[in-house]
């Protein structure tokens, strides 16, 4: 049995008037993440963790932010494409453990829906998707609500 772990990190700037999509859920907030796709920081970190564990480089290598095909695209599509790459390389996904760091809005009420959507996209059990949230105690760009950060780890098993 060969087991591999992966680590992912992503950050996006927050801007007034943009939608704030996290874990496939559109959060009601006056600011949202800005990026080439829908800027779903959580899904981007998960994709990077998966790709890294399988030694498939990173999300920017596969879904370039200069490619018009990915402009405004749902990151759920990017996640599904990433899962296909992982399976094509002969891996099964064990679990995901992720953390979000932002001051507002509160994430905890939305975690069950995020887990459900991510599990469905990855063909996993909700029990295999852990999502946590914290603040940055009002310090730095996260504390000033200028940006949002996500971290993720995953476990892959060669099949």
C-alpha cells in the first residue's frame, strides 16, 4: 500500500460587490473573493493538495489564469477535473482536512452544505471532508478583511 499526503494553500483578495463563493456555497456578504474563476479559495486549496500529493504540479499549471476557458468558471468544475486527474494517475482519495481563515462572514453555519457539495463533487462521504474556520484576530490583511486564506491537506492511496 502506498499512501501520499498533499498540502494546499490559496489566498484571494476581497472586493466590494463580488460574489463570495466558498466550498461551492454563495455566502451573503458585502465583499467577495476576486479572481479569474469564481475565486473559491477553499476549493482551490483542496485542488492544490490533491495535485501535490499525486505529483501533478499545481492548480495554476492545469487551469491557467490566462486561459479564457477558465474565466468565471465554477471551481466545482475545476475540482471535478482535478479528481479525474487523480484517478487517472491511479489514486483513490482518502480524506480532506481544510481550514479557512477570514474575519467575516461566519462560516460555521455553512460547513454542512460545503461538506455535502464537496463530497458529491469528489464522490466521497461527507465524513471524509473536514472543514474548519478561524479568524486572524483582526491582524494583517485577513484581519482587515482585505483577503481570505484557505489551507487543505489530503490523503491519497495508490490503487
